[in-house]
């Protein structure tokens, strides 16, 4: 998987963490497993970046329209790169690691629609 696809999936995973405004130990643990499985190796200057990802998420979370556009753009790029299934599986694992609440379920359904429809 190329660095752009990794960055897009990781940004979706980070965005998913903002859905219930609570990061649990279980979510954090599953997120770490996802990063390892995706081959994430942060390289600030030339590749994926946690700082860039969270900055993008903070900006996108300013309003619902921006958040939805962010989700749509990342999902479209992931789909075009052929990584929809990987992204959706990890979103489900991270969000479901401490139980899904209604906001997380809605986010997961929107992600599914954008990744597969």
C-alpha cells in the first residue's frame, strides 16, 4: 500500500475517533494494531504524518459539512486505490472495540456508503 493510501485510511480512522468524543483504551489499542497492519511508518518530511492527520481532522471537524466532505474525499481516494475493504474493516474494528454508540454507527454506515457505493 502506498503512503497516500495509508495516510487517507489513517485520517479516516482518526476521524472515527471523534464521533463519540471519547477515546478508550480499547480504541487506542485497536488503532495501534491498525497502524501496524497498514505498515504505517511516520516520516514527517516525506510521508505519512500523525501531526498532519490530526491537523486535517481538527480543521474538518469545524462543521458537519466539512466533516462530511473530508469523509467523502478520503473514501473516494481509498476506493480509487482499491483499499475500501481494508479501510472499512479497520474502521469497524476500531469503532467496535469498545462498543458502537449511535454516532459511531452512523459514521460507519456513511463510510460504508462512500467506500462501496
